[in-house]
C-alpha cells in the first residue's frame, strides 16, 4: 500500500516523517494503520514477532482493503 500521495513515504519512514504527514493531511490515520497492518502481515511470518493477531478479523481487514481500492477507483474516475 502506498502511504498517501506523498511518494517519499514508505515502509521505512521514521515516526517523525509519518507524524508530519499526518499533521499536514498528506496521509490519513486509516491509511497509516492499514499500511502498518499490511507491513506486519508481510514480515511477521519471517520474524514471528507477533504471536497472536486478533485486533481485526481477516474478514474485516479484507473489507477495508476492498473499500480502499473502490475509493481509489472512484477517485481515479473523477480525475480522468
């Protein structure tokens, strides 16, 4: 997931960079949360740092990902 429209943000951005992006409305809290969840899902099988991941069910995560994709498609159509 891309973190907002700001291409300088990525999976290795510092907390300060992410905080500034949030304060400047370059990034929503939900975008940051979902990007973090996706990063954890991608890396955790290798590092096994999070043993139990229950804060959001897989179905709810999938629903949010789909909703975000639909919003992106809608936004693309509005700007095309």
